[in-house]
C-alpha cells in the first residue's frame, strides 16, 4: 500500500514538472514573438523614416543641384585649373592653390558643420571657394548657385560665416589691434627710403563702397556723389598694406567727421598710439615728431601733416605739396589694388550693412595676407616712376575705381604747433639736407 501511494505521488510530481516546462516554453515562445514583432515594427518605422527623408530631400534639393560632384565648379573646374592652368586658378579665386589650401586648413574648424539624417554638410573648401569667387567678381548668389550648384539661400547663410572666420583667423596676424613702437619705426623707415618722406607712420584716406539702400534707412547712407554707400577709412604703410581700418560709417558722413569720431584720433591726441619719440630728421639737429599724412579733409596737427592750400603757393610750398602727394600715393594705390583684386567692391553690394562690413574687412584681411606672402605681386600693378621720376600709372587705374570720400571739412581748426611743424618740414625739403634732385622739375 505504501508503495502504491509513493508511486502516485511520484507521478503527480512528474506531471507538475512537465506542466512547468510547458509553461516556460510557452513564455519563451511569447517572448520571441514579441521581440520579432518589435523588430519588424522598428524596421517598418525605419522604412517610413527613409521614405519621409527622401520625400523631404526631393522638396528642398533639386536634382540638378544634387549632381554637383559631377558638374560643379569646385569639384570639376577648379581641379582642372589646378592641374592645367595655375594662373587661371589664381585669377578665378584671387589666391593660388597653396594659399587656398592654407585658408581651408585654418578656417575649417570655424565653419565645419555636422552631417544630419537629411543631408551631408557642405565641405569647408566649397564654402570658401564660393565666398572667394563672390569677392573676386561680385557675382550674385544666384549666379554662384548655377556655377557651383549650391542653393542661393544656402550661400546667403554661409558666406557671412566664412567672411567672419577669415577675419577672426587672420586679423591678429595681418591687421593687429596694437602696433609696437618698433613696427612704427619700420614703417617710418620705409617711407623715408621708398618715398623720401621721413617720420611718416602712415597715409590716411577714405573711400566709398556702393550698397543697396538699406530698408528704412532714409538718406542715412546717401553720399555726396549721389549713391548709397558705406565708408572705408584706412591708414596704409609704405608697402600698400593696411595698418588700421574703420568700416561701417554711413555714406553721408565726411572723411573728417568719420576720423574725428574714431579711436585713432583720440589715441593720437592723447599720445597713446605708440609712435616713436621725436628725433631729428635725417641730416638735421632738431627733434621732430612722427606723424601721419592726409589730404585737406584732415586736421593739421603735429601728428597729422597735410598739403598747403592751392591758392598763391610759393615755390617752397609747391615742393612740400609734391613731396607729400608722392608719399600719399601709397594709400590711393592700396585702394586701387584692393578693388582690382576684389571687384565686388566696385559694384553695388546687395547685402545688409552688417554683411557689407564683413565683406570689406575680409577683403582688407586677404589683401594684407597676399601682400605679406607675395610682396612682389603688388609692384606689378601699382604706380611706378620712370628714370626721370615721372609717374607711370599702375594697372589698377585702367579699370573702375572706388569713389573718394567726402572732402567736406569738419571741425579741423589748425593748431599753431601743426603750422609751425609743417613750415619746418617745408624748409627742410628745400634745404640741402632734405631735398631730392628732381623735385624742382615736378612743380
């Protein structure tokens, strides 16, 4: 009897164990089915997402734009020019392939974007090429869209970013905020040796850059020449490089008004610019301050020399004016070189004033960079003098030129110290120590 009972108990235990295994297998089956259904649902959602992405891509990207790698200027034309016509490459972008590569390497971290699920980010090199072509020719964003196969709306977004990246990356190197006394002394030495005008630390002048009338600006940007503009006021050294620039003033202001409101004038008046201490002119024994030179629009001070009025000039005054005009020619040539390289400045810029400011500053930055890396290039295009010291106009004068700033005088009352210093330099230029042999033939 005991044996039978124990057998029955054993049977029930086996049945219960089999039932547990059955329930476990059923649970595993349900779990596998759930996982499979989840994977199928995720796969279906992925297909739906890809279809939506493709549909959106069709909406914002036209097919002919998508064929940019096959026919775009950056991917095709520039590569051909680099292989077969380096001069054509340089003419196309205003920089050679080596400098273009350097620019790409240095500004890429500032303009590189991340890829998204909807599209791949544009290459930094492509953005830079489009921007440089715009600066070189003034071509509209629509024209650039058809040649580079990049949407005009996209171009309008990344061009200011590229311009700002160029300025931020190179400004400290080619257009620093602070010029040391040693650098000022080198500038003065260059003016003395190249232009026979000692103690000059830069030539100052202003130019108008034509713009489209900004919305709701009235006549604020309307200048005396009859068009809307932004003023570029610049100080230039003896080698046609920009030392200091002021950009953004409205076209209705005169050069004198603009200069009077700049930090440059304040620093000159307070003797905080870092110019060298006064010392004698070559062959002389009296200390003379270092100074800038400008035209009639600027004040006559010990730190600023300008020409004598053209009425009833004496022979000595004519010689002084000739010598000063000869040295001041560097700023006119610098503007000419700038506009010849970056012809967007010669047309009418349709961007907002803030973007125009970036365009001008980027052009100045690139101009200085090219002048530093390739100093011989400037000499081919600027004014020259023949064996008789007669002016030979430079290549830049053959095309259009930037409009001069307004010569209307501001509150630039002369000082007795400025008058005395100008008269002293006048006598110096007419003395044996300071004269040049050909000056009598130039007046």
